[in-house]
C-alpha cells in the first residue's frame, strides 16, 4: 500500500497510551541533543571565562559535531548488534557520561574530550530517533511522528538558551550540564520498557560501516582545527591544505567502497546530485557563525548570557520560518525560493559584519530590530530553499540508492558544519580573538568572521542558478 493510500492518523493516536510513551522516547532523544547544542552555545563564553582556552572556542562545536557524525554513521550497526532498546540505552549512557564529564571538567582539554563523548551519544540518539519510527509505529503514524521528532529543534531554540542563560547568569554554568542527566535518566526508564530488544540473531549484522571513510572524515576536521590554534598564516594554510587533501581522499575511497557514505554522483559538480550537496553545504556554512554570536554580544555589547543566547537562536528561528513558509511553493515559485535563499544569507552576513563590531549599536530599539533581522536573515536564506533542495535531492538520487541519499543528508550537513566550525575558529583567532583579545579582539574577529563567511552564500548564488534552472 502506498503512503497516499494509508488511512490518516490523528495526533491523538500518536500521543495516547503506549504510543505516547514511545513518542516521548524518540522525540526526547532529539530534544536532548538539540537543547544541549543551544545550552552550550549560550554558556560557552562563561565556560571560557572560568577555565580558559579562548583559542579553542570553536573546537567545542567542531569536535561535538564530528563525533555526532561518527555516532550517526555507526547507529545502524549498533541497532543491528544491540537492538532498538540496547542501542538507545547505550546512546543515552554515552550522552549522560559526556555531560557529567563536561560538568566536572577542570580544563579546556578535559572539556573537549567530554564534548566528544557527548557528541557521539547525541549523534546516535539523533539517528535512532528517526530510524526507529518505522519500527515502533504503524505506517499511518509515520508522518505525524516525523513531524513531532523534527519539531524538537524548534523546542530547543526556546528551552536551550533559557537553561544555559539562567545557569550562566548566576555563575553556575556547570549545572547546565548536570541538568541534562535527569532527563536522560527518565528517557532511559521509558526506553527500557517501551522499545523492543534485539529482533535478529546477534551474528546477523549486515554490511560493516565505512570505517576508513569515517576515519578520514574525522582527521580532516582535526587538521583544520589544529591549523586554527595559531595566528600564523602559514600554519593556517597548512591546516586547510591538509583538510582539503583528506577530503579528496574521502571522495576517492568512498567512490570505490562496498559500503558508501554518499550515493553515486555526490562528489561531482557535473552531476546534479553533486551540485545539490555542494549548494546545501555552502548554505550551512553561513549559519555556523552562530557559535561566536553569544561571545560577541557579551564582550562587545555587554549583554547577559540569557539575552545573548536568545538572540543567537534567532538564526535558527529564521531557518524554521523560511522552511515552513516556503514548503508549499511549487514549480517556478519553488525555483525562485532556491535562487533567492543565497542572496538573503549573503546580505544578512554582510550586515552582521558591519553591525556586530559597533559597540553601542544595540542599545537603541531600531538598532536591535535591525540586528535581529540580520540574524534571522542568515537562517531564512537557508530555510526558504531547503525543502525544495531536499525534494530535488530525492529525485536526483540514482535508482536503488534513494535510501542512501536520504540517510546521507544528515552526514553532509554535519560534516559541513564541523569543517565550517574549524574554519570559523581559524578566522577568529587570526583576526585577534585571543590576541589581543578583549573588546578589540572580539571586534576584529566579528568583522572578519562574518565578512569571510559571506563568501559561502556568494558562491551558492551561482550554484543555485544551475540547480533551479
């Protein structure tokens, strides 16, 4: 029976009885991961002020995201070996252990190791929450369940800055991490009784994940991150060069691998699929600048952690608004959305490059409104074309590789974010974030970061013309 022939299901059916508990378990996993992202973005300036390590600012995001990619890529293997219940409980345990380690971390190296563990658990949670929908719900409930799970990112933009801002504002940023552990414990209790155990023999593990490709992916991000630790242009270029060479190696290995990360044509700009992946990656690069926004707002403009956290979330809000508002467009109207998106993000990043370094600008209502519009514009430029890019990607996938194309969206998005985070750290450090530091360092870093990252949507403008036709 096709999806269109399935009888409609109500929200009441999804949120009643055992379905309600299963919905809480799956949606809760995404919510836990997403809220943590915005909690850390909000409290990171307070963490730096306490334990130091400003030059490693972007590493907190880079390592977390790249570990999430690894967790996401290995989730199918864990599901086969441990079953839904075992895999989900392992992910929750890793996330909780990483959170506790973050709360206890005495130094930046310790914190970065903890964030890596936390990111791995979060990546598995993210992937399993979507994968298990097919296993625990009737087919007619799948659209509602997907909508519920996806909607948790919107919840995170409201809750994450609040949790992080309240604890950081009182000088207790460590408690923001401790607060995540009881939530993980409640989810573990629900999962233990609501999700099924292993449904296949332990030896039936299917095809092994592409370990070599995943390993190169991790090393490529680390290479760029290591290059960002100095303001020396030579070392910066060396880090980028090594990262690029490893990315080329990833493409070469994945093309010939038995188990692949991306479908055929994903690595070629002459193929429609490759153009779509490239366009989506360039758009995502622009919004990665959000990791430094709380720091700029607190240091340059004297905002509280709570206010800075919520202003940062405006970027994600713009993405959601753009996606919801343009999802119903069809034909030439959808093409216009795809072409307009990069222009919106480009204009917004240029505006942020001009406005952010100017101390006192946000003290007036017009200035604050204009700044919020610029922040929202970065996400809006992604959101207006995102649903249509996904649709085109599904259509462009080679026959027999549709599932791989669908599963690879998260991998490509997270990899682009992790590389962009490492590059953001490189640009910010080279522009004086840590040396000379302070207000002057933050002003220089803001100008160069937003200005340099505006190049990504500018390149996306040309690709969008080819994709939209």
